C-alpha cells in the first residue's frame, strides 16, 4: 500500500455530521491524515480533483447475505467471503457483516471458522459475522427453512460463546420464543450483539429480552409482530425502547415510505434506526436467480421472492437506500448518511469506521449530485 499523501478536493466533505465547503480530505496509507482547507494542502500531496459531489464515509452494512453472485450459505470459506466483500465494496459498503441465514449446525460452524480465517488473512471489509437464525419463530420464518429452525440448546451456547472469543463482532438474530432470557444475558455478557427478529413476541416479552441484554431488532417491520391498538408488538418495542437499535431495509418494497417516516419520527433514543441492505447473491452481480437451502429465489426488478411470493432478502445498494430516505421520506442527506455509516458503526463499537476524521480508516466514497457512487476508497486503495 502506497504511503503517498493523497488530497481529495473539489467535493463537499461530510465532517462532524455536516457538509463543509472548501475542505480537502487527506489520505495516507490506510488512514485519514486529516481534513484541511484548500490553502493547507501540503505541496507534496497527490491532488485528486473531484469536480463536485460529496465525500462521505464508506457504508457499514450489518446484514449482508451474499453478493457477487454467491451466498454465504452456498460455501463457507475465505474465497466466498472475499468475493462477497469485494462486490459490496464496489457498491459502497466498505465494511460488512456477512450473514448466514438459518442453516445446519455444520454450516454455522464452518461460517465461524471461515470468518475467523478471513479476519486473520486481513480480507478488506469483513467485520465479523451475523447469524440470522436458526433460533427463530416458525410463525415468522419468512424465507428461512422451517425444517432448520429450532430452540437454542446448551451445545449451541457453547459454540456461540467460543466464537465470541475469536470473532470481534458477532451478531445473532433470535426469537424470544426459542431463546431464554438467561441465554440472552450470557450471550450479551460475552460481547455478542443480540438482535430480536423473525418473532411473534409481544411488547412485554421484547422488553424482558432487552432487560436481559438484547440491543437490536432485525429488519424493522419485517417478519415480526406489528403495532396495533392493544399490543405494541416487536415493532412497538423497537421504537419505544431506547436501548434498542433497529435495522431498516429502505427499498420501498419491504417497508412503505410512510411507515419508514413514522418510525423515524417515533424512535426513542439513544438507540437508532440504521440502514441495512439484507443483500443476497444478486448484489453487485447480474444474477437473476439463485438458490437458498435448495429453494429457488428469483429477482424481478428490485424484488426477490420465493416461488410462493415470499420476500427473500433484498436487491438493494445502500446508496439507493440513502437516496430513498431523502426522496421518499424527506430525511436530510446528512441523517440518511449517518444511518448508513455512523449509526451501525457505533452499534458494533467500531470507532475506526463510519465517520471522516483524522486517524480513522480511509474508507471513503465520492458521490455525485444524484447520490450515485463515482469512486470508492477502501483502506486508502481505490476500489
């Protein structure tokens, strides 16, 4: 990696949550050296004139099932993880949590080993692992294979607690129906991010899970109990309980724009709503059809479904999700970008990504005025 000082100029720089004019972003090696005025650019810097647009942090996506034509469920090895990470880096997600959708114990163990190996090899973009299942509710299974869904056992706990010692970021999506609060407490104490999802749990059950240590809700509104007049459900818990953050698939397919707007106005802090892609094999690829647990998933436009019409993940880039929030929901560009960068990074305790500041990892996107990606730098290298 070159240690040449690079100066990115000519675009608005997102610094401290606001866009700044006449600022230059300095990169050296894998890190940001600083943000300076045009007059302060060192004479030995290699200047890249971007001619307008925005400089923003690389996106942080905590729910990535696949990309580049492959799924983590297909093959659990470093080559697959590298291919998925490269596909997502090209579309702006320079940091991802590869996600294993409900599968067999052997596939789960293989995923843990593969992520551990990828981290040891320094594969760019891999933060850790997200296990979405198998301890979910069959009543809210979505595209998950009901035959593989089961209650969490003592043996499962041993596997997860051991994995937490070897993987810096481990997120698991569980349903309270199949995981006890004592198990949630033990998992959380081990540093695992416990997220509630694919669940019929009512508000009080979710509240008890939060008191036990759960800190997140997976894909808000989807595959979970809804708000009604007499029961707030999992959605109500996600919005009312400040200890919970929640991922949101802002493609206009999974959640109606009005529902997104209402949720953003209703969310109680300090937890935040953040963006996820829930991307499948089609991300960064021309793939139109692929398989999950032996079942075909087809793409029609930006919609992915099983043969019976059940939504099965998403065909979504986070740059599109950011634009959708701005256009459909009236969210400021600064807030939409925070939801794609700063908020997910903070949730997993990743202080070196998610914002542009001196010393942070040089994961940078150049967006044009239409919020399309022009250039991507990952760890200081142009992707």
